[in-house]
């Protein structure tokens, strides 16, 4: 499954990760990450590298279902206790 650009951007935000940090762990340049997040066309290999970087952090991507779009799940260890307060 190729993860849509919008989901990759949301995943980075949900993990509280900077573009520079994502660039470092994925090997993808910051400018290219900016292009991905602006929903510009990039090589499929680039999207795969970003997806793999997130998966090494424990993130799980979810495919679309009939009534639901694609998404992701974050490992509990990545969620700060303060983020759970409502």
C-alpha cells in the first residue's frame, strides 16, 4: 500500500516530529518532504522511504475500507501522558 501524502504529513505531526528529524531518519531531503506535504508529485520510492521511517518508529498504516479512508495508529509509547487529557 502506498500511503497518501496527506497521511504522511498527519503522521509526522501526530508524532511531534520535525521535517528535519524525518529527513534524518528517512534519508529524504527536507525540501522533498516539504513537497510531499504540499501534495506535490514525488517518486513512489520517496513515499516508501518516508513510510518505512515512520514504521521503524512503530507507526502502523491502515488501508482504506469501504466507508473509511486510510489512516494510521500510533504506538502508546509515542503518546505523552499530557496528550491524553481532555
